[in-house]
C-alpha cells in the first residue's frame, strides 16, 4: 500500500512537470506569433528614411557625457539620443588607434509604438535583420569606420522607445603638433 502511494505520487509529480514544460512551450509559441503580428503592423507603412516625429525637445547644451541632442532645421525639433560606448579592444599605432566597440543608442520613435495586452507576456519586440528602422547618423569626427560586423540588435518597447546595439570597428587618427 505504501509503495503504491509513492509510485502514484511520483507519477503525478512527473506528469505535472511534463504538463508545465508543454504549457511553457505553448506560451512561448503564442508570444512568438504575437510578436510577429506586432512587427507586421509596425512595418506595414513605416518609412525608415524619415525622422521620427518629436515632442518639442528644446535644444540646449547638455553637460553630460555621451548624451547628444540633434538639431535639424526650423521645421523640426531636436531628437534626444542617448549614446553609450563599450570598448572591447584598442590597438595603438604611431598616430592612430584601431578600436573595436559596441555602440549602443536609445531614442523615441512614436511611429513604432504599439499596444499589447500584459497577459501576452510581450515586453518588447526584436527587429529582425531584414527590417530597418530610422537610426541616428552618429559619427566620430576624427575616425573612419573600418568594418561593421553585422552584429546589430534593435529592440522596440510598446511606448516606441528604441534600443540599438551594434559592434563596430573604427580607426581614430591623432594629430600631433610640434
């Protein structure tokens, strides 16, 4: 009798683990399908070459490293882009340096905002490599991009907040005066 109880309990425990794993797979499958629907709606009439509309950021000098406020022309306000640089490797030469880095940027693009039911479990969608979003034209005045490794990762939150990360390599030139 005691052995039957142990065997029954063990079977129930094993079956519940199997059911949990299966329900977890079904939930993830639903999330992937829902993310695909969101991406289809977002990119149905999205123009990657047009700047996002802005909410009237007043241009002023920011004394915070790596925060850039872009100023275009009179008919557009500024777009605030938060930029972070993570340097992986620096190779020094006589008057230049080769730098491998991750360039991470964040900005608001309300054209990419979407509604999502919190029960769906989708907090953000990853933009596939075959889709493009507007990205700021960030550059270094004393550097040339030597190669991009096609390691681009762009995530869009429901509010339209975009996070971009890209692995790049640059050659920085240092001018010396004598």
